[in-house]
C-alpha cells in the first residue's frame, strides 16, 4: 500500500465557504489554494509584505474549524528609516 502526503496547508470554513492557505497564511496564484464558495474560487492570490520583504513564519495552526492563527516575524532589511533588525516586528495574521 502506498501512502502519499500533500503539502502542509491551513484550511478553515464557514458553511459552504472555505479558505485554504499555505502555512504562512498566504495564497500562491500558481496552486490550488484560495477562498472558495460552492466550488467557485473567488480569491486566488494573497500575500503580506513588510516594506517589500516576505515575512518569516514562527508558527501557525487552525484553532477551530472556522479560524486559524499565524504568527510571522520579519527578516532583517533596510528601509528608508534605516536597518530593521530581524525579529523586531511580529505579525499575527
């Protein structure tokens, strides 16, 4: 017997509407992720950036069937106001 496991994802739903994201809480337009209702995908891309830089995931989980919690931290980057140290910002998505 062969067992295969797909990519890790977060899935939440409310009735016939559901959202499927990667573990960072983002939706890549090249995949099968998105916000769906009655088998129609209404959103196929969602991403969040800090001054153009991708966030780094600390942890993520579904807390109930209708909610998820994602904790993200920043990488080190240089903004107009100077260098922002790694892990100095936290985003709870």
